[in-house]
C-alpha cells in the first residue's frame, strides 16, 4: 500500500489508480471516513480512462493517527505536498463534506497548474458555525454534541449517524442499506479518535470565505436540498456567490451522503463537468 510521509513524519495513505499520464481526479473524503468512501466514483472514473487518486486524511483511515495538525491549514499543506510528490498537473479535485472544505483551502493555495477544476459536494464552506457574521449557521451546541458523543462512545455514534441523517435513512419511505451503514462504521472506527475529535472543530468553525473568493478555476457546487448534516441554504448557494466561476447543482430530496445513495444520478453530472 502506498504511503506518503509529510514533513512532520505523518504517513498519509493514498490510492493512485489508472494511467499515470491520464488526467488526474483527486477525491477528498468527509468526516470521519476514509478514501474508501469514494469507491463508486473511483471505479466509475477509472472505467472512463482517468487517473483516480484518493487519500486518507491525517488521523483518518490508514494514515497516522495524529494528535496534532488536525486542522484545515495542515490538511491543505498535506495535499500540497502530496500533489508535488505525485507531480499532479491539471487535476480535478472533488471533495465531500469536510473534504469540500479541504478542497477549497487547498485549491486557493495550490501551485500554478496543479488544479484545473474543483467540485464541492455537500460541502462545509463557507462556514457551518453560527456567528455574528453567519447568523443562519448551526449553534455551537450542535457540534459540542458531536464532540461529546465521539469522545464518550464513538462506536455507537458511528452507527447512529449513518443509520439516520447522513443517508436520509430516517425519512419516511427510505430504503435502508445495512451494508452502507456498516461500511460507514468500519471507516470511522479505523481512524484515530483524537484526530476525529479535533476535526469537528475544523469542519464546523473554519471560515472558507476568503478561500472561495481566491479560487479562479471553475467550481461545481453540488448539494442535496434534504441534507441534514450540512444544511443546504447556509452552504451551497452562499459558496456559489463567493466563487468567481461557480455553478450550482441542486438535487431535490437527496441526502448528505448522495454520492453513495444516488451514484447513478451524481456520477454522470460529475463526468459532464470534468469533460465540459
């Protein structure tokens, strides 16, 4: 299994599949998951002839269970180093949820020529937390609850989240997929609890406003309007307003984990954007 070592000695696990001279697509996963959350999209784009790359964020999955550096600046720095090591040129970066925040910060700071386009899916920018500047955001108590449940019994919490709001399985008439729930739990329990605990602050309190303003590449912003994790109204429409070249794609009735529940809907739209 390939690993990349960062300047502080953290080992970042990554997958790098497909022709090395093909256009690269880089996937950034959400909290508290791993690169495995992109299995469907990786196989889809691999089948279309692309080079597909996905890494386990520090502290998550198979990467080092770090007790420091679990914040957006370091996440972006890790990606800058990995992109340099792999010599990525003209890559498309696709991020879901927390991974969307990582994409925004990375792309805003990336070296010239490294990034051609980006996609934010159910992503946390501009900022999730309710503040004076963001009165529509979620109260700090919501994220305090995430922290308390992660610290006290993450094994149960990591069953509760995918069994309910993450995939919309708590909605009337939802078709619950037990394998999807167990796979979410498996990925979450692979990671380090300290890094996952710290990451809650990173995804909820980081303000990506200036990152979004700084991005000059085309960006597709994808969001389900029944997202119970990252509320639609305080995320996607606001992000598009801040981007210089942003396009909004709203899916009526789809949940936060729409790439898993509805890949047949999402994947063709991602392909159209990549090839457009």
